[in-house]
C-alpha cells in the first residue's frame, strides 16, 4: 500500500489547488448565484483544458482513463473551495454510463471532455425517497417511428445547465436508461437553486421523441448502480475536502479572534472541539480510501464499502461543519463567512444519492 | 419538608380552556398561516406587533408584568399554560425585547418619565424594539464593549458600532449598553441607554444569513445625540441591569413550547414522507431519532416545571437556567435537523426566505419550504444569548465552584 500521491496526482492536485483558490473566492461563488443556470462557463472551459472533464472517460474512448483515486484527488480539491459545478453529474456519473453503453452517441463523450456538453441524470420521481431499485413510472414507448419518453422527474441535479439528460424509465421488467437532448420538444423544466448554489429542476417529459436507449434491463440497472456508487465516492471526496477547509478556516480563526483579552484558541474547550473536528476529518479521509479501494470490486463488496464510507463521512460532516459555525460565533451564521458555505455545501453532498438511512438499509439488506 | 405532588391543579384545566377559546377567537388565519410558512426562528416583527395589539385588547399582551404596568396577575403555571396555548395555536411570538427584556428593566429601574414613555407603548405593540448589546469585537466578552457615550450637559454623544442587532431595520427604538466611563473597571463603566433608531448619525446594515434571511443587523453610531433622560437607572449600573434582564426569564430560553410544537411538526412530516410506501414514522432509523428527542423533550418539560414550581435547588439558580438553555437549544437544533433529514434529497432545495417570493411548487409538500431554512438558522441557538461554551462555563463555576 502507498497512500502518497503519484507524480501525476501531485501535479493534478497542485494545479487544481492553485487554480481553484484563485478562481473560486467567496465573492465569485456568491456572484454565481445571479447567473441563470449557476454555471461558471469560463471555469468550465478551464476544467476541460486541464483535462478534468476527461478524467473518468476511458482512454479507448478518447479520455484520460483516470482511476477513482484520481477523481477523488480532484474531488477533494473542488470540495475545499466549495465548488458546486456539475462535476459529479457530467464528469463522473454520465461518462460511467455512456462509456459502457453500446448505443451510438454521436461523440458525446468527446463533447463532455471538451466542455461542450453536460449530461444530467434524471432518475428521481415524485413521492419517493432514494429509490434506485424500483421501477419507474416514466415510460419509454415505441411509437412505431421511434422511441418516446413520458413522465415526471424530480430533483434533476444540474439539469438547468445540461445539454443532455439520461432518463430512467420503465417498470421492474423493462428498466431502461435513455439519452435525450435537454432541449427536445416535449420537455418542460422548472429550475431552482439548491443550498450550495448548484441548480436542479423538476422535469416533465411529454412524449419526448429522438431519445437514444443506452441500456436495458439488467445492464441498465447495473450501469446505474455502478455510476451512482462512483458518484457517491466522488461526492464523498468533495465532502472530505470541504471538511479539511473547515479545519484550516477554524484554526486560523481561533488564532485571530480575541475575546477576554486573548485569542479564543487559548480556551481549552475550543482546543478540544478543534481536536474532535480533526479526528472526524482524519477518519473521514481514511474511510474514503477504503471506498476507493473497493471501487473496482464486485458490486456487493463495493456497495458495502461505499455505504459504510457514506455513513461515517455524513456523521463526520455533522460534527465538523456544525462546530465550524459554533467556533465562529455570530459570524458563523452569516452568508459573509466561508464556514456557512461549507456547511450548506456538505449538506447537499450528504443528501445526494442516499442519506444515512438509505445506506443503513442498503447495508442491512446484505 | 415539602411533599412531592405531581398533579396539576384542576383549576388550571379550566383556565387552559378559557385561554384556548380566546386565542381561537382572536388569532387571525392570516397570522397563523404566516407563522406556519415562516422559515426563521422568531416571528416577523410586523406579525409580532399585530399579535401584541390583538392581545392587548384583552389585556393579555404582557401578562407576566406587574399588574400596575398592565400584567394579569396570573401565576407562573397560568403563564406557562397561556404561552403554551399561544404557541400551539401558531400565534406569532411577541416582541421579546419589549416584553421579556427591556420592559422589566424599565419598570424595575427606570425613571417615571421612562416608564410613561415606554411601558404603555410596549404593551400596546406600538413599535418594535432592538437589543444593542453585542459588538464586532465583543460578543462573549461583552463587558469590554467599546461603544462610548460622552455626557455633555443634558445629552449623550454616542459613537461606536453594534452587531447582531436582531430586527434593528424594523425597529423604532433600541436599548443599548454603552460605555459612559472609560476610566473604571470594564463592567463598572457601562450604562443602559434608550436610543431612537432614526436619530441622525445612525446607519443600519442588514446582514445576509445562511438561510437567506437578513434579520441580523449592524448598527453604526456616529456622533449620535441622545437626551440624557433616556438613561435607564444610574450611570455605571448598566451591567447590573443587563444581568438582571438576562436572569429575569429563566425558563424562556428552554424554548419549550417551540420545541414541542416543532416535534409535532416533525411527527407530521414522518407520517407524510414515506420510504418504499412505508411512512418514516415506522422506519427504524427515523423512529429511533424521534423517540430519543421525545424523551429529551419530556425531561426538559419537567425541568421547566421544577423551575416554575420553585423546587429548592441544591445548586446556584443561574446554573439551573443555563441547564435549561443548553438542553433547550440542543433540542431546537436536533428537532429541526430531524425535520430536514426526513425530507431526504428534498431538503437540498433553497426556497426563498420570504413566502411572497416562493413560486408554486405542486410536487413539493408545504413543510419542505421552511424546514431546511429553520434547521440552518437554528445553529444560532447555541450562539445567541450566551454561547454553549459560555453556558457550560457558568455551570462549572456556579454549580461546582471550578
Ligand atoms: C441569531 C442571533 C441573534 C442575535 N441577536 C442579538 C441581539 O438582538 N442583540 C445583541 O446584542 N446580540 C445578539 N446576538 C449576539 C450574540 O449574543 C453573540 O453572537 C454571542 O454573545 C457570541 O458572541 P460572538 O458572536 O462575538 O462570538 P465570540 O464571543 O467571538 O465566540 C466565538 C467562539 O468562542 C467561544 N468562546 C468565547 N469565549 C469563550 C470562553 N471564555 N471559553 C470558551 N469558549 C469561548 C464561543 O463559545 C464561540 O464558540 C445574536 C446572535 C445571533 C447568532
């Protein structure tokens, strides 16, 4: 075992840290709230130039063929700066599905790598809660002249800036994943912001034609399950990065803030809080590694490792991000200090693709 | 030795029915709906004042004050029942600065002039009042506050800055702690001053918060002229009055009624949100969290009742107040965070804070519009009114002399 970064990973991390620190300042992130779709288009082009959007695409398909460890290195750097761009959806989850599909996709993977196309996963439907195994009410039907998709999707992360959607459809027996252009006729979208400035949408698909079925049945289920676990690991890495930022922000604040004639970091009560946060964050990074190690294992092994990691990291996040606010006193609950941004970002990452209860149930089932 | 008696006085049940009927008759649907759709912790200042005015018609707006200033003469248990009924009916809070904090200081220490000027106005709900204590450099360490009031004849000239002044933007007056004597030990130089917020030299900035709200304010005071008759009590005694004020309502900081009402809302959400067709109230993870909270809340309620019925307490009374504050604030957080967690992925959405800015969201349950915002802002419950760490320090010192 070697937990030190490879030379390539070190370069990836150095570049990411330097670029993201410069670009994703608090002011810049707050300004992105005023954009229509939350996307920083200039940054997205830079992500493409730096190869980040090709990281998860296999070399055979024109990508960099990066490992889950590479993705996690970048993920932690993104989390450290609270970056809420469509990285996980477009550069991790979608490529995992597209690369394994035999259907012709018109060079979509290449367009993702180049930053031209972005793909969102439209899976959740109304009146359900983290349901990735039951059939969908959205239907894919053969109209004679081609496939049409009809249904209602909810909470489609990053849909407002997406060029394409991967739509899950079909009941238990005919589950499918279908690629549709986001601007296809029959699609109507109600967008809204999330707590961290990312965007999502509820989407009605009304006899949307022109879709490309990517996978069906067992294969579709497996692709979805694999892609979601990769997404969960990528998001976990971002949570760890965000918690590590909390450590840096708080330790600096404890040295700087004076009360009772001394830096508040001199109070042992706060030193111990800081130490608890440190332990939680350290453990979170460790269990992240255990999930990365299982990323290429069989589905049962991998999903178990991912769920254990997500539970531990969710609990660590609650300690770290909440105490980060507490240590800042009143400043912690304003929108004008970093710690409340990290708290909101971590809440979103924690609640994507399964919460603690979901992972507990997934573990209980095996 | 006193005999333990766990029974509620039967006459109180009749009182509860009377109060409930009155609230039912008086509370407008608009106020009620406003509270149910409210995404912050305390009511909107306008709603609080509207409710004060309604209560005042019955003589109930400041029931806990002495009768001569408009109180009702109700017993501690009657007050408890009244407050519980108001909260359960989704009545707005009243203006705490007036009813719980500044009012009692004025009727206890203020001049006749100040009593006449402020107490009837507070009681009637004429305007909102802000609390100007904390400063950018002085939160926990309030005694070293720096905002200075220099006496010149029959006026004070005030210079300095306050922060975290809740609802200052919507308030007409504020009660301020200011330093009138820079030459004595920190607590001794502090005075308690009423300042009208539209006085020239005052600038107010609203601070955007993590939940989209901007209730907290910064108040800048630049050569603000304040009549000396606005001084409450004696110069240099402000710290004593502030301590009196913070000790005055020992049990309110438990937020017992808010916590009970929000637990009821959590259970309602648990009935509505389902996993694989099964309501979360039957889901082991969420049921366990609900029951643990209910146990903690039951303990808190009985702690409050012990305080109200003046149980002889072995430890310092202020340590008891800190106990209620710690347990109550912990529940404010855990209950609202449970509501948020039960929403699952739906908790991620940032709804506008102001209900008027929210678009129709037919796929979304109404409670999703406010639960996350409240959970976020409840992080403040272990910060305001003396942080959790400060409360723990009080217990260690006053209960155990550590
Ligand atoms: C929502 C909200 C509403 C408020 N409303 C008002 C209002 O209307 N009027 C008003 O005047 N003020 C108000 N406040 C201010 C509040 O009273 C202060 O925020 C509080 O006293 C803490 O001060 P601070 O924010 O400066 O934090 P600091 O005192 O700087 O505390 C920072 C951290 O240091 C810790 N710390 C400080 N001293 C010690 C110590 N001795 N030992 C151990 N740990 C310590 C604290 O616990 C905290 O974790 C409000 C605050 C909030 C959040």
